[in-house]
C-alpha cells in the first residue's frame, strides 16, 4: 500500500483579459487589447512574457483563464495567438468570462451599457443566459484549436447558484469562482476559503482566502494574490496549508500586475520589481520543494483529487509580523513607482 502523503498542489492562476478602457463611461475612449497582456516596457514583455519565462525557468505549470467575450469587440481576434502561445508552452488554458463585452454585439452598446445596472455580473444572469455565455467560450476554444475548457473562472469572481447550474449544463466540471475577500455574494453557502466544494454538480476550488491579521475581535480576510501578499506571507500559508491537509492552494494573478502603469492604454509603464520578485521567489520555492509541493494546472490537480474528499473549509491564519511589513513595503513601492513614472513621462496631473 502506498502510504506517501500526496504533495500539496499549488495552482497559480492568471486571469488573461483585455480592458474596456473606460469606453462605457466615455465613448471617446477605446478598449485595450494586447498591451494589457504583454505589458511591454521598452520593447520587452514584462507581463505575459515575464511570466512565461519565469514558469519555464522553474518548471511551473500554470493555469491561464482566458477571456473570450472580448471577441464581440475585437474583430481581428487578438487573443487567439496569445492563447495558442500559452498552450504551446505547456500551460493549461481555461475559460474566463466577462459578460460586459457581450454588449458590443449591439450597435447601441453605448446606451445598453448605461442602462444596465450590472453589465459585468454573470451571477445575476438566468441559467440560460449564463449557458449561452459559457458556450461562446467553449466554441471559441474549438475555433482556436485548443482543448475544451474544463475549468471556469467568472469575471470579478461573481457567482450564484444559477452560474453553477449553467456550468453543469454546459459540461464544465470544475470552477474557481470564489475569493471571499474579492467578492462576497452574501450567500453563506459560498463563503469558501479553501479546499474543494461541490455546488450543483460542479467542483469549486476557491482562491485561497486567509486571515492576515486579527486585533481583538476584528479580523481581516484577504485572498491570496501575488500583488497583495509578500513571498514570506505566501510561503508561510503554503506550509500551513500543507500541515492542515488542504489538497490544493489557488493563487490569483494577472499579467498587468507585473508593471506599473499610469495610463489606461498601458503605453506609459515601468517594470514592477516588487511583484516580479514575488513571482520568481514563489516559483523557485516550488521547484526547490517539489517533494512536498506540486506546481500544476487546475484541471490536472482537480482530476487527481478524489471527488469524495470531505469538504473542509479551513480559514488559514497569517501572521501580523508578515502583514505589517508587507503593507509598508507596498505603500512605499507604489509611491516610488509613481515618482519614477513621473520622472519618465511627466507629472501625473490631467492624466487618466
Ligand atoms: Zn477578469
């Protein structure tokens, strides 16, 4: 009998998407495609390019949740080569959906956007509407000649019972739609901090949420992201997750978090050394500790976890000694970045 304890799976998930670029608020503005993903600084990709290079160097398989509704706006299909490139690098390409883009199907999208209260909340859609949105993604993957998506992540981590019913109906077995510190639907059934949870026939693996500090009765809950947590904090949580028997840790990030920008078009940018350093350290740690941790795509990880695993919902506790220096460092680096960008591109005033 094999008594070896399974390695703790670590899924670095990257929401890979374009930006409305303020167009819903001001018709003169334009949505932004490739610059938000590649994030070039002086001709070098400090977003997706940096991430792929880092993953290659430390032998990490990641999961890219690729947004497909943007095809209603960008007719030249700029995400196709991006998704195919990611797939060719050996990572999982899974489905991400921001329903707001579907407004561009209509000639009067401008009025529709202003009339709709929550144009980007898939959780507020009927089951049929959500199935339609999901199927657009499945069809997109087929036309891009990519494997059918098996994992879904909703835009803004919005979710509802209807969404899970729709995912089951569309034949998507796994999801990562919950990150309680990012979006709280108010439904206690979806207050999911960690682990695996079956909802309407879909297995949900939430972005890890943890308590980063507690002072007296006040406790702060945070979702695990590269932009929001230091490496010391992340490493501490990974070790805790392992000792608590959490089978899979989901980390959330975006390509644009690896640069600092001062314009919506991502033309005036600089490298974000702080977040880049965090990702490098995390990947190096995962490689050096590959006897205990496995950096693997979400579908592969989910398939390896028995569906019958008891649905524990552990809220890990971070340490104030990590949270405080992280907060101070982030404020300082943000200020430094603004100062550097102003030196390079001029003062910030009157800019978007
Ligand atoms: Zn998104």
